C-alpha cells in the first residue's frame, strides 16, 4: 500500500517506484548534498503520472469476476471507469497547458511515459545534463498549478513594472 498523492488515501502499489525516473532523481543528491528534486516536485510529478494512468483506463467490455462487485461496493467518487478516465485526461491536459508548451513535453516524457532524462535530452537535441534543470523548472510550474508551492503574483510576477520610484503614478 502506498499513499495516493491525488486523494491522500492508501491505494495498492501498481508499479515499482524505483523504476520511475522521477523517483530515481528524488533519491539522488547534487554537489551540495541536496536532493536533485524536492519532495514537492516529486509529489507534483507523481500526481501528473497518476492522472495519466487513470486516463488510460477503459470501460470493461467483458464479465468481471472481481469479488468486490458482488458485495455491492461502488466507486468512492460515483464515476464510471470511462467518466473517471475522461476526468483524469482533462486534468492532465489542464496541467500541461498550465506548465506551457516549452516545458510540457519534458514533463510528459518523464512523468507519464517514464522515459529517462538521457533519452529526452537526445530527443530534443539538448546538451548532456541540462535536462535536470529543465525538468526542475517544469516540476516547479506544475507544483504551482496544483497549489503545492507558493505562487508568485502581482508585480513580482510581471517583473519590472516601471522605472519610477515606489510612489510614482503615471498620469492618464
């Protein structure tokens, strides 16, 4: 059992976390001894991955011999498999749109398709080891989209607003 990053409840482990490039990066340290990616970045990436996996599920077209259906248990969110998958695909699309087209391809390749950074760097024609920096930036934006990290707003987000002093107000 593992805690689900999306719902915060215990769910069965569907894959080996050590095989994920994202989880592998979380266990590695940089030169200063800090993790390659933070816990917040890892959680955001795993949430995107979980939504992608849910989005790949299809409705059952054969008989189910699952015992849970006999007991009359229904899904906790009252959605059919198809509706839940469609909702998950919408969440993935919204998250990738929020990150932007420049960084979404890296997120999709590493978090959803579980490709290694070396492969992504070769695919994009990037120099070696620059994929880590780009992935960190993408994960930061993803964490902001999910509300996991403090977002920058107002004048700080816009950058330089004007050259005047703090009390300067333009005349219209």
